[in-house]
């Protein structure tokens, strides 16, 4: 399975399970922020590209 497809399925599962509503571990970032940072780490991108990649509003 391609990495991008696996990330897409992972994001869908996290949203469906409501895992985006809480703090991410001991860090003071939300899971949405952690996902965004993970995507940016893989490849620099604009805010629009990031919102498309994460399938969220800007």
C-alpha cells in the first residue's frame, strides 16, 4: 500500500473515532496540530496544500 493512501485512511479513521478532540499526549498541541506538523515535516507546503492533504478547512 502506498504511504499516501495509508496516511489518508489513517486520517479518516482518526476523525471517525473522534480522536481529534483531545490533547496529543504530554505535548500542548492538539492531534490536528500534530498531524499538520507531521505532514509539513514530510514535505514543505502552503496552507492550502496542507488543508487539502489533511482534508480540513484552511
